[in-house]
């Protein structure tokens, strides 16, 4: 493996659309959502440890979750967990960890990974990410992995690419569109020019620092001053944490990728899904002959179609004569609703009527 290659696993999100299993105190990335014996974070770490040296894997998370990260990934040294003192969005998170890695290795090539994704064909995935790391090592470009859309999904961002690759498999990006309305998503899919934004990014550390300096100069000037002026690693990280709350809340996609002019796309065909909602999870998991899915616990189903049940391992569910239901039994909440309903409405109502303990 190339010692200049690094991976940053983003593990600080709240995952509210997978409530009630995903809670503020224990979000989805720290849970075995797929019922396979490994949490989403652990599966992501396993996947990328086949691509970059394990000692070059950095976990970026909120300060409240550092203990959970250490518990689930004891092999990751404490100095390789970079925490966010406050929720400020993805742009400050990526900026902070990029400056941290630059101080370790100014020649670093970095893949930024999300901690809540499903990859079915890991060999093809490893090949695509490896090609991306090789590309950015020799090219001053930002790379995003695009997924060929299979339907007009409105919960993913879309990337429009040039018709022909400028360099081997890498296409110049024309536009980004964040979660379009259904009619636009249909046009995008029909055109053949658009891809889903996987949220997996690859770049050389100097390229991303320079790009972010142009897009978010005030924040980057603060971070570059800290990391350039303070030689001691722990001291400079403490100062960065102290100033973190002064940073704006900013999306990396909106504030950097959409404004950068050196972005390229590589197509990923490896069976991908973002595990962001219950119906997305339902669409990715194996089903019985009637389209039913059971995660973890057991189910006895009679005359049922297209349901999903997410249960503790020691629970059994009995359903008869129902269709298109989502049943989630998690802690102090039993939720039964139509699969595809807006879970955030239920979460907001639960917080208003029963208190923040439900979040």
C-alpha cells in the first residue's frame, strides 16, 4: 500500500431519518443496522483498511461520540480520532481534518468516506478508489465518485458530467444539483449525463486546502495559521477546537464542490446505497418471496407483502394480512407506519410531546 494514501471516515452525523433506532446519543453509524454483526462504522473501517494503510485511517466525529469510536474501533489510536466540538456541517469538518493530515504528510492523497453506505461489490469498489488515489497523486484535481442512477431518486444529489472523459476514466464535472424535485430528477436520469453523488471524495491534500481557501477564506486562514504556527500536534488541535465554534455552519457540497472549477467524476459501479432512510434500506436488503424484510429478530408473517421489520435479536414479531408496513422496535419506542413515511415528522412530534429524551 502507498504510505501517502489516507482515508477520512466521516462519522459525526445524527441520522435522524432512521429514528427511532438512530438517536442523538447513539446515531446510526454506531449501530448494526444491517444485522450482520458489525456496525456501519466498523464495516466502513474494514472496507477502507483494504485500500490504505490502517494507520492512515482518520475518524472525524463529534466530540460526544469519541468514546463510542474508541470502543468500536480500539485498533485506531486516539490521535487518529479528530473530533468536532460543535455541529458546524461538513465543510468545517473536512477543512479541519485536511489541515491535520497536511501537518502529518504534505504529500498525502485522501479519500473521504461516509460511514453509512452499503457497498455490495468490494473488489470493484477497491479498484475504483485505488484508481482515484493514483489520479489525484499526479493531477491537481478533486474527484468525486458518481453512481449511475437506476431511478429518479430525489434524496440524492446529482452530478452532471461531460460526455467524454478528459483523462482515462475521469470526466470533467459541469454542475452539481442538490436533491432535485421529482420532475427534474426524471429529466436528469433520462439525459444520461447525470450521476448520483456518492459523497465519496478523493484528492491530494494540497489541492483541497487550496480550493477551500478560495471558497471559504476566513475559516481556512484561521486553520492554516494554527497548523502552520504551532509545532506541537496536541496544542494546535486544542487551539483549532477552541476556535471551531466560531466557524460558520457550512455544507461542503454547496460551499466548495459547487464552486470549484477543478472537479472530476469517476463512475462507480459496485452496488452502492446510502443508508439514509428506512425505505432506502428496504430497497437494498434481501427479501422473501412476498417482498418482506426482517432485520435481526424473527418474524412470523401470514399473508403479508412488502413489509420491513427491524427488531432486537430476542424479539419475535407476528404480522397477518398487512402490506407496506415498517415496524421498528428500538429501546423505548415501537414504531409502526407506512414504509416511506417522513420519519422526521414523528421524531419532531415525539420531542414536542414527550421531551428531548426521544431524540
